[in-house]
C-alpha cells in the first residue's frame, strides 16, 4: 500500500522522560554501554492510489503544522513508500 | 452576561466550569466542539479534561476543531478566553499562547491543592485579584510541564505575560515556575491549575479557617464579568 511516513523526535535539548525511563531499564539489565535512549513517533499516511509530489508536499506542511509541535519536537523525515 | 464553555469529546470539567460561572453571577452557555457557532457569548472557557483522548499531543486535535477555530478568530478581536489545564494545552496548540506543555518532570500525575502567586492582575480573568496575591486552587495534570525557548521566556518575563507562578515548590518542572500565561492584549489566559474547583464553600481546598472553604477560583469568573461590564 502506498504510504507517506512522517518521523518525529522530541527536540535534542529537551528532556525525554520516556527515553530516560527505558534507558534506566536497559542499564539495570546490564547494558550500561547504551548511553541514552530517545523515543519519537512514526506516523503513516496510507493512500489507496499512487502518491503524487503534491501529496508529499502537503504531508510536509501537515507534518510541520499539525502532526508535530515545533516548540517540543522536530520533524526528522517525511518520506514516500510504495 | 453569557459565558460559553466548549465541550470536546473527552472533556471532563465542563459542568464544573458552568457551575463556577453561575456562582460568579454569569449565565453559562454550553458550546459543542463540532459547531462553529459560539452563540454570541461574551467570553469563552476551554475546560479541563482529555480532549480527543490526548491523542497526537494534548490539545492538538482540539486546536483544529470548528469551535476552536472560531475562538481563535474572535480572540483576535478581544474576546476573553480562559483555558484551564487541557484548555491551556489547547491554547498553546492553537498558538494563542506561546510555548508548549510536556509530561511532568517526575512522570507522575499530580493531584493536589496548589499555592500560586498572581503575577499579573491586569488581564480579563485576573482583574479582581491583588498583584502578588497568593491563592490556593486544585492542580491535577500529567502533562503540565511548561516549556518555551529562552527567547520566548525572556519575552514573557519582560512583557509581564506570566500570570501565575507556582509557590512552595514546582509540581511539574515548568520553566520559571510558570503556572499560567496571558497574551499581550490580556484577553486570553491559560493555566494548568483548576479555578473552577474552588468556587463554593464546602467544596474547595482546605484553608486555615475551615476545611474545604477555599474559593479563590471564584475571582477568575468574577473578573471576566467585571471586564465585560466595563467593555
């Protein structure tokens, strides 16, 4: 199924409590070599037709304005997958 | 004096907000998220809860609702708007107030009576308070950590837009102890704690005088009634 994949991460300088909790758990299970964990989001937009360049452009706008909040998150990638 | 209260799917405190408006002497008007008709109200409250299940981000989907779009438009013309808790999150997601709200620093949901200092008593919703007045109202949130860029924080401090600060300890890691904000015009106010839960003796926070006698929240609603009369 054709889809557009939007990947969003919390901003680098922001505390990511989810990632920190997972990192602590990994450290407890012996993986102290993992220095940090950060957790983001992957959002898939599915289409029943071929994805056009315009779809991708619009998805980038949606990603910046609605799917993410630029105060706390960065859009890492908006990609097309056939 | 008609004050609208918007109900979104997942809103919790709309009835409490309506009751607070009634106790302050106003007429509450229930508004529906999917309806862009705000019924000519004189002010609007965005109440607390978990609109749209807090999906995507708290307040993000509610910020796109037809009723919210109309609130954004009318706020630009000076309509008084109060966002409480999830309502505050909706206001920042709507860009009516700057910054963002993230999970509490210590991960836990916090539910307690919270002391605040009124930093700005020149807004539509705080004009009945004294400057630097200390008030006590309930706080209950999981994602109440206020953040903003250094530049935004400097602007908020310089322009006196921080309306409330947490006292006696910061419950959620909010930068600069910010509990609530206003816009430059002073018609939009958002805060994490819940004034509508401290409006009637017998049902508010405990005070030194008597159990559950705290009614510091009432002045929010009296302020806006005062403001609308003077406008």
